[in-house]
C-alpha cells in the first residue's frame, strides 16, 4: 500500500474543504480592504489590505490577539459598518457604497450571534425567536411552526414558553442561535459565541453551528479565542495587527500532516511543527514525461511525492543516466536548497505526478526551526549519493 | 401588530415599575382634569345666567360686556324694540348687586338681585316650584339654592335682609355661584324697587339690565337684529341668546387671567405627564439597549422600533388614564361640594383629557425613541 492511499483518500486537495471551485461558490469575497477608526490626524488604521475568499458551507474561525481587528472585520462583512476602502462582496451584493437603508436589507440575510444572548427578558423563547420572523411576510401559523421547529432542533422543545430568566446560559445562547438561524440565512456571523458559556455549553453551541454548515450549506464566520472549538473549523484565519498573519485550511492541513507524518523525514516532528510545515505546502501536478526539476537550474523548491512515480537522471559528459526511481512518500530537491547550489540531477515524471512542495524560504525556515528535521536531513544527505 | 404586542409584553413584564408609572400618569391626568374642571367651572358658572334667559334676542347696554356687570339702559329702548317688525313679545330684567344677610350668623355677602315681572318673567326655571307666581306677594324672593354656603342654610319661608328690605323666601331655584357673586336672588319688580329704595325712583324704574325679545315664528333673526341696530340709537347691543352664552363662557377667559392660570396649569400637568412617561420609557430603553441594537442589526428599521416604544407609551398612558379619570370624578364631587363651583365631567371633556394623555404618551415616546435611533448596532460586538 502506498502512502497516497492513506485514510482520507478521497479528500480533494486541490479545492480546500472539499468545496467546488467557481465564483458561484464564494460566500464572501474581501478585496483590498483597509479600515480606519477616526479621521484626520487621529485616524487609526485597524485593517491593512485584507484579502479573503470564503466559500459557501465553510466554517471560518477568525482568531488573533485582542485589538487585532477581528470584530471590525466581522462588522464590515455584516454590513454593520460602511466600507472605506476596498470591496466586500457578500454573495451577490457589493457592500461598498451601500446606503444605510440598503445595509439593513443585506443584514436581513445574515444571522448574527453575539457574545451575550441579547434576548428580551420579557419575552418567551418562542416570542424571542419570533422577533426575527416578524420581518418576513409569512402566515402567522408558518411563523409558529418555524420557530417551534428550530427551537425543537436545538433541543428546546420543552422550553418554548420559558423566559430567558428560567433558562441556563447554554439554553439562552441556543435561543439566540435559534433567532439567528430561523430565517435560514446563508451567512452567520458570530462574535465570541462561546465566551460566556461553560465548556459543555460551548461545545453544544459549536456542534450546532457545525451541523448548520453541513446540513444547510450555511457559511459561518466565528470570531473566537476559544481554542477548544478550533476543531470545528474548516479554516482558521489569524489576524495580527490588522493583517492576515495566517490562513489555515484545517482539513487540508490535517490531511497533509497525516500524509507527511508517514515520511521518515517528518516522523519525529511535533504535531505543531508538522502543521506549520503542512500549512505551507503546495500541491503541484506534473504530467507524465515533464521535468519537475532540471539539473543545473537554481534550486527553488523542496518536493515530496504525493502520487505517481518519478525518475532521477544525471547527465554527465553529455550522456544522461537514470540513477533512481522515486515513489509516493519519497522526497527530493533539498540539497540544492541546503547548499545553495544548482540542481545536481533532473527529476522527471514517469507517470502523472503530484507533489507537495515547499518554497526555498519556507523549507530553510523549517530546517532552522525544527531540530529533528535538520538531523533527518543531515542523515539522508549522508546516505545519499551527491 | 406584533410590535404592539411586544411593547405590551415589555410593559407588563415588571408590574412594579408599571404600577408606579401608572400612578405617576394617573397623577398627571388628575391634575389635568382638575385644571380643566376649574376652568370650565368658571366659564360654566359665568354663563349660567345666559342659559336661563327665555329669549331669541337679548338687548343690553352697549358697554355691558358680561351679564354680571351692572350697566343699565333705558326701558324705552326695549319698548321701541317690542314694536319692531318680527318681534312677538318680550320681557325686561332688572339686575343690581346687593347684600344678603345670613339669617343664621348675620354675616353679609354680595348677591346679584334680578328683578322681573312675575306675569312676564322672561326666565326659564322649570325646577323652581311656584315660580314666578309666588313673587307677586310683596317682599318675597326666590333664592338660588346653589349659592355659597356662607349665605346660610336657606329654606322656603325663611326671612332675611336683602339690601334695605326684609324679604321672605318664597321658593328656591338652581343657578350656582360664580366668581363675581356669592349667590343669586330673584325678586318681583315691586320687591326689587323696594330693595333698592334708596336710589332715585325715576332712574331705578327706567334702568333695565336686559331687554329680552321673542320673535314671531318664522321671523328672520338676523334681519330683525340688523333692523333693530339700525333704528335704535347706538347705545344698545343686540345679541342672539346663543351668542350671549358663548360670550359669557369666553368672558372669564378673556377678561381675567384665569384662562392663563389654568391653561398654564394644564400645560404643566401635561409636561409632568410627559416627564413621568419619558422617565419610564427611558429606563425601559436603557434596560433593553442591547436588545434594540440586536433588532437593528437583524434588519429592523427605525419605524419598527418607534412603533414598539410608542405602543408602550400609549398603553401606559391608557393604564394611567383609567385610575386618573376615576380619581378625578371623585375629586370633582368633593370640590363641587366644597366650592360650589359646578364641576361638570361631560364625555366631551373626558375625551379631551384622554386625547391630551395620548398626546403626552406620543410626545414622550418621540423623545425617548431618539436613544434607539442613535443606537449603532456595530457597537454590539
Ligand atoms: N468604535 C471604535 N472607535 C475607535 N476605535 C475602535 C473602535 N472599535 C474598535 N476600535 C479599535 O480598533 C482596533 C480593533 O478592534 P476590534 O474590536 O476589531 O478588535 P478585536 O480583534 O475584535 O479585539 P478583541 O479580541 O479584544 O475583541 C482596536 O485597537 C480597538 O481599540
Ligand atoms: Mg472583538
């Protein structure tokens, strides 16, 4: 069995989180967004050149240090603030330049979940959920049915007529979620939805959002510091000082980790370092017969074969000689990078080949940061013929 | 509709706050009722005399701008008018101020004495038994049962002193005191001349206060009046009875500061009501800022929120109005008994105060809702 046949075999690595490509699949597209608070001399820039594509059905967790602009980003996507520069497309609506009135229209298609539940104490769970339905022209009976069904699905069937005062924290937040999702909005924005909840309630809430994303292809953006819920995300975006400092496709990274962990070079790496490396790996495809690296070129990437077979050949005195065959799990291209020399051999695809590759910079950084990796490399260099 | 219901639910959620606010509003409502009651009481009692006149047109001295003043004009003018085309009949009414001695404690108070011809009284007093025939006996009078209590507890058959004369009470009628006189007395002409015997007899008999004219059926009132004004010297005024009553009602407001006093009182009560109502709404909104902001975030527009707040205000106003109207009714009876001013709680007036109360509610809602309008849902996160 080759490594390519590992556990999550049919995971589509070309298209993150298994979503189909195409503009129609974009839930939110953020382009070149800057944002300033204040004006004139006292203006403070809190977002720097943000670019982001969020696909339908994804759960994106946005995290980062306090004051890094996460909430600001969320309010911009939610049409709660007006854009100053750049553009955000929310499904088919460009948010730049919308009037306040038009913003209200956009917000009706978004479910908002806040850190505190913000329920009316004087209204029962059902009546609170109704507040979100009242903006729609539906027969009263349908509204009742909808509200009751959503609350039922959230495990509150027994609590329809309870006021928030008689509900637990988790139950209240679930009512608030029911209010946010009862109109089946295509986009849900949540800011610290679990911050006020204990561990179990937080879990409950996050599982619920996961289900909504999976079952209704609802796109969900969650701002959180809560590391306990990161696993529910398809994608984790880290914001630092108003810039996207990392953008992690969770499932893809996990998959790549599982794959590269079976490769001796990475075997002893800590999971954390492994995800770092996996995150930066790029999947590249090469048609049968094409050259992946060519002898004499400057070294620019390190490759790990994911699928297919490649042959290594060395040209000497005008004659080319095949010296080795590489298969899934084998790697090549590291020497030129480590020694800063031209490629000493040509590797061509014998069949169609896919490789995970790291750029020179990232490769060197990984080598520098991860002792075990460096040792592994040293060993292999030793054992390999230059 | 749902928003109104939401307003209602928010309102009744804390009964204690609701109760307190209701009491506050009821208080403002009572003050409004009292101010209006006093004001109307004044006007009503000023106009009470006009109401009992049995006439189509009323003649008076040109300068007489209200029925409680004592300008007189010549009886001859009235006689001339009786002969004018379209006039069927008429009556002359004497009126002068005099003193009435309380038979119980001997105190002295000002009353208005009306002098009439018992055979042609010109007054309609259906409730007064024996009127006007009993006035034919010398030195008998009819006494206004609703005169102020200081005038004594007067019953038919009693004797007392009126001006210079001893008079006997022949019967009672209902008119009501006002702010010029503590009471009213009606006398026959002979008795009237006796009471004011100290005056020049010539002028006394000639100087009438009002000349009442009844027109022939189908006569053109306006035409008759114009003709009278044209033919008579310009020292007389001719008014229809309705005009007279309206003038009387407006007189107090016009000639004295009571209109301003009670008008101000009403306005102050209204403002108190607005403040109380605003206070409640303010607290209510403060307690629900996050909720209102959430509604704004999920797509509620300003007018939706306005509707919620206004429903709360109007419902609260209604809640306050009900106990207010009950309390006012009770107070009216008490004040009427104590001050002998007529405090009439007619449906029209109740409606008027209800309207003011609702204005109060809407105004405070309009003030309070600005908080909500200013709310920025982006601050929620
Ligand atoms: N209304 C505002 N006016 C001025 N500055 C603001 C305003 N809101 C936020 N900021 C500033 O903008 C920066 C970004 O704020 P933001 O709330 O987006 O951060 P955050 O990442 O959500 O932080 P946290 O994790 O603490 O919620 C912060 O430095 C904050 O002080
Ligand atoms: Mg924040």
